[in-house]
C-alpha cells in the first residue's frame, strides 16, 4: 500500500484505485467477544464518516472514500 501525504489529507493507492483516508480507528473498538469485527457498528461509523470502504492496516481500520476519475468528453 503506497500512501501519499498531501496537506490536510492522506491518499493511498491500492491496485488501480486511489482512496482518501477519512478516519483511522483502532481495530479493538469494533471487536466483539469472539475476536471478530462487528460489521453493524463498523457500518454505522463508515456512514457517519461518509466513507465507502474500510481497509485494515496492521491493527488499524482505515475508513476511506474512493477518488472517482474525472468524466470528460473529447470534442
């Protein structure tokens, strides 16, 4: 995972897609008794942050938003 730091934002590249990191949380905040991630509460957090993807890096969960390609038309 390649991370690019820009003023006031962090962008990372995964494959051919680019994502903006909106929020970083500890994995332990969403783990239940069976050591699995509670997807319901994590989903509420993702909606609250306005993200559309979660990536786990080390012990952190990165709530991200995909950077869309610009739509253009050749005239």
